[in-house]
C-alpha cells in the first residue's frame, strides 16, 4: 500500500482532522487495542529533553508509559517490553525517539500497596 493510500485510509478512519490526534493519543489507542490495560498512563516528556538527541520542535518524541495489564501475566519484564515495542513499532521507527516503560500485572500493582 502506498503512503498516499495510507493517508486516505487514516482520513476515513479519523475524519479530515486526523492531524488533531497527538502521538500520546496514538500510543494510548494502540496499547489499549493490544493489551486491554486496567491502567494506562502516557506522559509526553519531550520538554525535558529539548536540545538533546532525537528532540524536535513541537515535541512528541520522548514518552513515559505506565501500563497495567493482565496480558503481562507470566511474562518477564523483558518480554513485556518487547511486546509494547512491537505494538508501537511504526511510531518508534518514525516519531518517537525514547520510550520509558513500566509494565505491570494487576497482581503486581496490588502487591505495591
């Protein structure tokens, strides 16, 4: 599929205002679809990295994600992160320069308290 066709598909999906969707929104949507999390926090940390490698005017390059999902049960921390990276592979190839991850199961959150 050509890039122009992808843009057309995105416009049909999100309407003509597809550009209004932020990278944080895209990350939230993709992780929600992939993991059905109980909790998902996506924080744009780009302002903290202004002038550093990978930063761009307008930000949306550095993110912190905290995701709590039953889908992580029985997986190592490394495998959880691999699955998150796989779900966000397109974003990591293009716009997202850095992603800080906290990946937990609901039981692990319960044990924190």
